[in-house]
């Protein structure tokens, strides 16, 4: 057991894990004896609603936000502001507790017939059955009151100092103001869900009726090729989450600790984002929490924490999530094992160190070496060869996808890129031959072999095509490249002009990869992302696929 926590058995056979406050970031699985139907995340606290109408709370209690009122029951919905909490009762009334320095818990005495609630930095909001919106508390520099003509509202969301109301036709009204301005939402947009950011910017993330996502604010570049069939979104201070219809959670933002989704997380039914942490309610009734832990946000209510791991250099690896299948989102460098999870807990601490890290680090050093510094290049090349041998010759189950990523980096970005004297690339080819990886050898030949003349036949797709896309996404068999391969095989190769385009592509793309290297891949990535999204909208699947 890690020194980061200790465990003990409590009632109902549950395991309580008491987290060391010094663990600043990590991921946890919470298991409850009663079915959970909703989760909510505030600034640094959490609310859990059970099917029996009971509210549980955990995390920071500096302002009383986790002091659930005694006897509170018959709750049908919950919401968390930055440091206050809200509960919607079955009779349509609202109960609030926590920080009231700005009036966020001063529920209007005449408030009734409420169907939806939301909490922000210092305000609270409610939607009534007649479609009207009531807001109380304070909202920065702007008025707390909604627009006078606002009506027919079906849901409301809050940011730090902003409110967003979605009407029945999908249009959105936004109001409030921070020191950085007012929230701006496209007038013609049609949203089914929206959430405001937890920081001072008037930021938001929303999902449209077609399942796509729009983002405005401090969350960085969204991975749009991953954002399709989205059913729910959530926003923190510097990160955002999107839940797809297939139960996969996509995270992005400006802080890996905040936005990196635990490897193997699947079958998710709803998500919530706090300022620095996130929650996911899974179909099996468990709740997965991850992110920063400065206020014990990762500790479950009533200590029902059944599993915990600290943040590692490249992600969160909860052992039991490995049994839910491979992680469809994490980058190759974020997956340590084929299952997307961690090794069994019975292994020693030494055996849990990812054996791939050494070869990844060595290849990165080799790629970054100065080609004009012969001593540095020589050392990095020798270290790279040794690392390739140590991993691909001795690891019990070498990672094919990692091999492709490393070979692409070495052959296109290394100090001796595209040259046959590239010792690291040669060692990788040798390793693939020793392992009998024929597809990987074909891919290597596609980059190494001299360009065919225009009179030569274009290589068959199965010989390792989609050179540019493979270089961009790091794998010939990743979801995005499978979409492009299907389009090639099922559409382009079905016509004369399409076959000509494919042939020209096979002739020119290896040269483009060798000459353009990393700058070309960075420049092409946005265009490929848009193409993949467009093909998805036309029904082209990214499911596992064998070339025709």
C-alpha cells in the first residue's frame, strides 16, 4: 500500500482510504452502498445525491459548504457554487447552505415550483416551472437579474460571475460581468447544454444539437476530432470536460493535472468539474474523482473511497479501471499497459514503474539533440540504441503503437532524420523484424524506401499508407486514421479521379514527411482534424478496421 494513504474496512464491507493531505493530486474511485444518481463539484468541494434523496458532501468546508443540513431529504437535484451548496426538493423548493458573504444562500422566501438550479461564485439561480428564472446573490460588476424578456427557459448554468439560460428552442441568454468583460454567446447557436467556467474570465463550454462542442474562454485548444456525439459538458477554472454518447470522457485545458482523464475511464453517465478537480458518475454506480487534492477534494463523502493513486508524470492509472477496457482517449505516452490500467496491486513498487518511460525519454533526447554538436548527437544516439534494445528486446509485451510513434519521431525529427545511417531508426527496424511485426516493417519501409517514380504502381493501402495522417496522429490504427482509411477505401478508390488522387498521395506524402518533419505535422493537424470531423458527420466510422 502506498504511503500516500492508509485503509481500513468499514460498514457494508466498504474500504475507507484516508488520504495523506500532502498528496497534492491524484485520482480516486468512490463506491457507495446506495445508488448514486447525480454528482456536483464546487470550487473545492463535492456533492453526491443518492436515489433515496440523501445528499452527501466532501472536500473543503471552510465556509460550511459541506455541512449538509440535518434532516435534509426528498432531494431531487443538487448544485454546487464556488463555496456554497444547493438542493432542490421534491416539492419544488430550494435549500442552500455554505458561504453567504454575497447572499448566495439567501433563497427568496417566495421561491417555489423550481425545476432546475445552479450555483456560481457568489450567486445562485433557479428555473421555475413556467420557464422564468430567479437569481439571488451578487455577480461581479454586472446585474444579478436576468434579462427582462427572458422566458421559456429549460435549464440554467453558472460561471464565476455569469449566468447562462437555455430556452426551449436551444437559444441562450447570458448575463453578468467580470473584470475581464461580459459573456458572449453566438445568437444563432442552438445548445442542449452549457456550463460556465470557474475562473475570472467569462468563459463557457457548450454542446450543440448535433453533438459538437463550442468553447469560449480559458480552456486552451479543444481536441475537436474527439468531440462528437457529446451529450454533456462541464467547465472548471482552467479545464473542460465533454461526455460522449459512448460513455467516453474527453478532457482538455491548460493544466495536465486538471484535465488528464484517468486511463481506462469508460461507461460514464455524467460529469462535473470543480475549479481544480473533476467527477465522473459511472454506470456501475461508482464515482471517479481526479485532479488536485489541496482541499481533500478526492476524498469521498463518509470515507467511501475504495481506490486511490497519486498523479504520475503522464497520467492517472487506477488499477481497477484497466478491467473496463483500453483507454480510447489518452495519448500513447499516457498509457502504460495494454488495458489502460495499472499492474495488479500485488506487484512491488519497483515493478510498477513503466518500462516504456526510459525508451521514451531516450528517444526524446535523441530527437532534441543538436545535429551540429557531434559529441551530443553521438551520446544521444548510443543511448537511444541502448534504450530501444532494453525495451523492445526484453519487455514481455512490447507496445506496437509505441514503436510506430517512436519510429516516426526518429525518422522524421531526429538529428539524422531520413538518413540510412540513423542508428536509432535502424535499431527500431531490427527490433520489429525480431518481433515479427510485419505491418510495422511495412510502415518503416514506407518512410525509408526511395520514392517510386510516377510509372511505378502506388503501394497498396495495406502496405502502410496514410503516411501524413499516421505521422500526425502517431498510429496507423488510431481512431482518426481509421476514419481516413475508410474514406480512402470506400469512397476515393471507387472512382477514377479518386484512385489517381490516392496514387499521387502515395508518391508525394513520404517526401513531405521526410522534408517537412514536425513543422509540417503541426501545420497539417488542424486541417486533418476538420476533415475527420466532417467525415464523421457524414457517417464515416472510426471503429477497428482492416484495409480493403
